[in-house]
């Protein structure tokens, strides 16, 4: 943890569109002894309910979703995409139900106030879960989005988390 320094989210100058679309992030949660992570590129950052928040989209069949539902907190981990691209691809396609994919990816799990994160991350956002909302097909005004992104009708769940800590890895 000594490599990470807490910073004010308002002082961060990275492009959220690039971070999510080009770099991706790992959503990580723990319930009991189980920790899992998944690669994600859908989400965002902003201010909602007078709080700095992150919002993420997780399909219902994802194992990480089960852990997020049971946990009060989750972390968002932004790693160097070039260095960890193969790991990010693997962590987005393999299931933690079937194997210890964190160990297989050789990432180092650590904790900040009992919230799991990865030592290899450039940025870590620890988030307190504030809300959960299941997307429904009839909520789409632009129906082509539902058809293109959810052909199996496995609509994402949107989680909003208050960013309690924004950490930067001073050695990454």
C-alpha cells in the first residue's frame, strides 16, 4: 500500500472516455472469503446526489455481480493497458466461478479498509455502493441500443458507488 497515495478526485486529469473505452478497468468485489474481478468498459464518473460517484454496468450472469450484490464496497482498478492487455482480456472472459482467475493472471491482491484492489493498478477507486438498478428493455427510448447490446435480453444492472478514496500508484 505504500506505493499508493490518496488524492482529491477533482485533481485527477485523465480522460474518462479513454480510460473506459481504450484502457478498461477491473471491477473487484468481495463477499465472505470470495474475491472476484471482471474487466469492464461501460461506466462513468461524475457527481450525483452531491457525491463524487462512479457508475458501472454488470450483466446479471457475471460472478462478480453476485459479490457486488453481497458487498457494501467495490473497487475500480485502472491498469496500464499495454502492459496488462492480455490479463484484462482474460479477466473479462473467464469466470471466477470456475477458477481462481486472479491467481492465474498473477495480480497481487491487497486491501484498503477491507476493500480488495490490485497493487499493479495505476489508479484505484474504492466505492461505497449507493444504488442498484436493473435495466429493463422497456426503459430504452433508442430501442436499437437494446437490440445491439443485449440480443439475449441479459440487461445490465447499474450500480452507483460513492468514490470514498481515489488512489494513485506513485510507482506505476
